[in-house]
């Protein structure tokens, strides 16, 4: 891959307007377009890990995405500065790498359904184990890709949300730049390549769109027999920003909820420092009486260290990344003691946080609510003639094509609607259609 082709201001669906001049750059406009969008705003009522806040505020998908975007901008700016020095005068878009990465970071979770990862699992389970399994033969007979449903992936759904022309909407979806869209797709493979690559980045319905993006940016295919592509370089920075934020901020949230003790929290964060830096942060920390402020101070220092280290790893491996020879993530290549300290945080997160009662309760509730909604709505779009289906279909907004000609398209319509719900909306709809909550009469 070559930076002269990889960075482009062309917009999906608005290619003929790509040369128009604005005071804001194309990539700054991407950022603003995402910030002001309804799907992004809805992230404020989507669970990140812990239940949405009561008396104690913890991260939701919105605050997480904003923080990832800030870290992504720092990573992008670090890389841009070095690339401009290495390739002087070669690409006018080098200074915009920070803006591209920060915009992609805003969008990276926009395709995730409510109730955390339990929403993804509930969707997959409905089609692999539940009533949805009965639709497999019909979807396959019509040429649909059944794997898109039994391995439902939030990353692929983000690509659909950003690029699909919903009913009554403009061509190109959000009409973002090709660069920002390519930076969102962490796993540039279809679901049929899942067995080899673990996850996937685009549904069958968006495969043509990603091929178009890859052709424009000259991203080569990794395997000719399946549309598997080499990762777009800036994806590594988006992924690193996400890795840095969710791991460190989950520890801070767990401390606020008293899942992790004061001593354990401080110990986990201090592990990232050594030598004179450790001595300095320890001395500064002791001058602060408020314990939460101590944690916030250490957390900011840890993020700064990880940003610098991930930037170093990217630049060290830049040629391998461009050649498609770099595998894994930037976080896996960071040096000691950072890698060891990060691994310790991961271990605590897995054993104490992700298995905490509060987290499991949300997943259990989300799983049940999602299963019911998917079953009811799928039945309605597949069999629209019944009296109940006619009533239920009136709840689905017009932008979703309930009359799609294929079974694959009808199922996607349901998943578009459900995955866009907030936790609160999904719970409210569930209560209403089950009769648990009735309007005043």
C-alpha cells in the first residue's frame, strides 16, 4: 500500500463533489457529521459494561466513544508528525491523520446493539439456536449469506449503518470519506471467512461498498478466492485507542462501584511506571487528598504512556503494515513493563469485572428482551398478513424496509431497527408489546 493512494478526501455517494472546498477539512466534517447524528447521540443510553448509571456514573457507549476519539486523535497526530518528516511533501493529507482516526473512533461502536455484547450474542443465538434457525434454508436458497446472522457482528453493522441508503435517506448513508470508512472496518473480511479470522467487517449487503472503498484507496485483497483484504493502516490506531480506553477506564469504573479495592486500583495503575517516572508520579499522587482524583491522575499518565508506546510500535512497523505483513495488534507489541501491566489489568477485568453480578444481570436481562423482540418482529416481517403482524409492523419506522423482496433483506430490516435501539427503548418496547406496561386509559 502507498500513502499517496491511502489518503483521499473522496466521499462515498458524493464522489462528484469531492473537489469542493470548505473551511473545514473533509475529515473534520466527518467528525462533526458523526457528533451531530442521531445514532451517535443514542449511544448515551447504550450499556458499555456496567448498568447505566444510578447514583454512581460509569461509562456508557457515548462517553467511551468520545474518550476513544480523543486518544485516537493523539495517536494519529503522533504518527502524522513522523510521517511528514519521513516523506516530506508527499501527501497533503498527512496532517489530517489525527482527524481521520478521531472520526473513525467516534463511529467504531455505532453498530453495537443495546445491552452490551449480550445483544450481539442474543441475535446470533436466535438464528443459530432459536426460532430463526427455521429461516436458514430459505435465506440460502435465495442466495443470502446466513453466516451474517448466526455470527452477528457490531463492527459489520457499523459499516452498514454508515453506508446503507435507508428508505428516504441520501445515497452513501452518512456520505463519509473513504478514509474514515476504511478506518472503521477492523476486520476487512466477510462472515464466510469467520472460521479463519475470528470476526468479520461487512455483511453481504455491504461487500460491494467495501470493494469500492478498497479499490479507491488501493487496499489489496489478502486472498483472491474470498473478499478478504489487508487491513487499512489507520485501523491499527483506532483499535489501539479502543484497547487503551476500555481496559483502563473499566478499572476506574470498577473502583467507583467498589468491585476493585483502593489498593488494587492504585497498584494496577502504578505497575505501568518504572524508574524516575514511577518516583515522580508517586510523589505527585501523595499531594492529592481526594482518592478518586489520585486514580484519575494515574489513569491519565497511563494513557499518555500507552499512546506514546503504540505510536512508536506503529512507526517501527510502518513498512510491514503497508505490506500487509504485520499481524495482531499494536498493544501486543508494546514493551515492558507496559505489556505486563496491561496484562494484569486484563486479568482483573476478566475475573472481577466482566463476571460481576451487575454485569451479568444486564446481560441476562438483555438476552431475554432481545430474544423476544427479534422473534416477534421477524415473525411480523416474514408473515405480514396476520392481524398482529399488521399492528406490530406499524411500530417500525418507515426508514426500515419491511417490504424488502428477499428474506435476507427482511431480516436485515429487523436487525437494523433492533440494533439501533437504546437499552431504555428496547426495554420500553418489550414491556409494551408483552402487556407489562399499558398506557393510561
